[in-house]
C-alpha cells in the first residue's frame, strides 16, 4: 500500500468517526426540549421529564456497552469495512426515527437502536486504523482518531442548537411520524450519514480479515493479563471523570458560579477544542520528551489536581484556565492508552479495542449518575472525589511496561 492510498483510507475512517460523533453531539442541546415536548404530548407527569432525560442519556452508552465486544469480534471475523457500514446504517436509522418521533417510546427505540449499531463504528474504525499503521506510528494515528471524535463533539452541539432554531414553519404528520423544526438537525445528520455511507462503500478498501491470517486457532474465551486490566482501569477512570465533569460543570456553573448558558458553553467548547488540538501534538512530539508511561503519569497528575482545585475557583477566567489544564491532561493520557491497547495483540486488536470501549461506556453511564448523586452533598464533593480517584490510580501506572 503506497502512502497516498494509506492517507485516503485514514481520511475516510476519520470522516466516519467525525460524522457519528457530530450526530451524537447534535442531540445534546436539543434533548431536554425535545423530551419535554414529547412527554407533554403523551400527558406524562411533568415531574418525570428530568427522569426521562437522564434515562435517554444513559440508555445510549448502556446498549453500546452490551454490543461493542460483539462488533469487535465480528470485525475480526468478517472484516472492518462491513461492520463500519452496518454502524453507519444504524446511525442513519437512529437519526431518522429521532427526528420524526411522535412519542417518548419512539425516542427510546431510536436511542436503543443507535446504541446497538453505532457501538460498532468507533472501536472497529480504530481497529481499522491499527491494521494499516505501523507500531511506531500507532500512537499518532490514534491521536488523530481522538481529534475526529473531539471535533464532532465540538461542532455537534453548536450545529444542533443552530438548526433547531431555524425559522422553518413546518408541521406535517404522516402515520406515526411528525415533521417540524426540531426534526431539522436529525434529518441533517441522517443525510450527512447517508453521504458518508456511499463514500465509504465506493472508496474505502477492506483490510485483510484477521481470522483468516491467524496462524493458530484462538480460543473464544477472553483472557486478561494484568497489563491489560491496568489499561482498562485507567481508561475507565478517565472516561468516568470526564463525563462526571461534563455533567456536573453545567449544573455547577449555573447554580454556584452563576454563569449563563453562553459562559457554560464556552467551557465545553474550550474543553473539546483543547483535547482535539493537543492529542496529535502529544502523540507526535511527546515521545521525544517522555516515555508513554511518563506521559500517562503526568497527564493523570494534571487531571487529578485540576479536579481537586476546580471548586475553589470563582473567577471566570481562572475557571476557563483550569478547564484548559484539565483537558490538556486528558489529551496526554487518552491516545497513549488507546495505542497501548491496540499493541497488545495483532490478532485480537478489534476485540481488545472493543473491550476498552466497553469500559469507557461503563464510565459514561456511571459518571453522570454518581456526579449528580454527589452534588446532593455539596458542590465540592464530585470534583474532589473524582480528582482524588485519578490521583490514587496513578499508582497503577507502575505496572505498565514500556
């Protein structure tokens, strides 16, 4: 494979990652209003609206958790491209059902289908990137995967907010479906997904099927080395604290810091932008200064200290500065963990990355739940406890090999 062909493949994979995360981000600013409209239409108790918002938020990563390892195994057996295509079809279906939903039941069905099928895209795409890159450049390419994901999460909420406010005076019902201005962002995401689907079908070449190039028959059981368990634990902790921070910061900013929605939005934008910008920087130049173990250690240290200090700040600029520091720590840790997992086994790359994605999904589920629960005791607790957990798990880095 020549350099041009490899770059084309990498671009197409990053495009699919970006679009799927863009679609995920589009929903974030709209979900509370969309859920409220459907709940009131179904004559549900208004006090249950927040409950449904929480359930609709957590049900997506829950089904990702359940199915992600299945897709990883299937991609090892049948090839990466076919599984990515299945994920994109599921992504399109989810957005169509979400945009045209007339009841909360339909919205739940859409979120469940989305969780089932889009759980294939990120880990299998990362496995594809792992297949076509050398071990020496693995960390760098995994950082660019992080950039694509972070970029989708940066632009998705902005695009969703803008498209939901479009001056489209459209109300049209047909059967179980309904079309209005809230449908616009999701229909846009569905069309975008359809375009990417056709591009992937036409121009992305398949990699060799892992199951066919194995020299020995592998066992179906999954074995976990101590090294792998440590990587999974660190991945879980990072995902847990990031989602906890995202959930708690919006409430903390509104109620304690008295930020308006724009100021809270700036905080999220800074966090996503810094992670997107710094991941390839650390992946490209970090090894010239520090080893992988050292980068993970320093990144965890920065993340943990940032969380512990965060609730003691009140000035807007200092809060933004600490968010940048927090995101910098995450940008140093995430690509190194993903690269380390991809290097464990050439034959089981898809499975291993899928297992890591599963641990991330558990963090996505538990982070918001425990974060809001800890808020009941005071605004200091979520940040200090999460930061302390990060600082404690630094001890696990000792067990990582170079």
